[in-house]
């Protein structure tokens, strides 16, 4: 059975090459053929038509958001636990469990780190601690990753070690509802993932 699998695997490899897959060293060419606005709010939805390398025109709904997001994972080195939040997700109409997150607004924040610190205090009622960027660029500066493939947005991600309870935390935005869950162990986080 193993020999048959290997024989099929080798022939599959040849079929891929014979089907004209691109040279891994070359870049595929994609062209925006048309773009139309479908909705404009604090986020914009755009219909984007893209010519694929095969010539096929594919249409995608793209979410545009000018400001990047920040994600904050807190970790207490003494209790070996984290704080998670349960936040209203208006799209799903449920409380979703996750890490602290928010928008890095250029009009409100001097830096992504400042935005992350504000969000941690507002959503988890924590502040202070040792801050570490989880994403860096090739020069070691704070970097971002794409949020998801149907979006123009990007995200900064931070780890904060040993934050402490905020005495007078920032208040939530009026459209937010959050419940705080403290002392969640690594094994419990892993189980939930």
C-alpha cells in the first residue's frame, strides 16, 4: 500500500509540473480590472475584479479600513495564566472569547504601542508590564501582518508580561460590551483553540 501511495504521489508531482505551474522563482501577475464601491461607512466594502494569471476574472468583496488593529496577549509569569475577554460580536450576536484588540487610530494614538496599552487598560482593566512586539520587520522595528485575505487592514500584535490591575481603568466605548476572565491557564487556552 505504501509503495502504491508513493507511486501515485510521484505521478501527481509530474502532473502538476505538466499542467504548467509557474516557476517558483517567478512572481504571478495579478491585475485589478475594475473596482466599485458597495458600501461606505467607517469601513468600506469594495467589489474588486482581478485578472488571475490564467486570464480568468475573479470578483472579490474587499473590506477597506484605514487604521490598523492591535492585538494584546497578556501573561502573568507568577500564576502562569492570561486574561481573556468575552466581547459582544454584533455580526454573530454572541459573546466571543479572545484577547484584547482594538483599532490604532492615528487621530487618537501616538503609536501602535500606545494604542495597545490603552486597549489593555480599557478592555482587561490591566496596565504596566513588560511589552514585546510579536511581529517585527527585517530591521527589527514593530511590524504588522495582514488581518485576513479579504481586507486591506493589518494588525500589530503584542505580548505583555506581568501587567497589573488598573486602579481607575479607561471606560469602554459606548458600543462595547465586555466581560473579563482572569487566570486562564495555558492548557485551558490550548483546549479552547
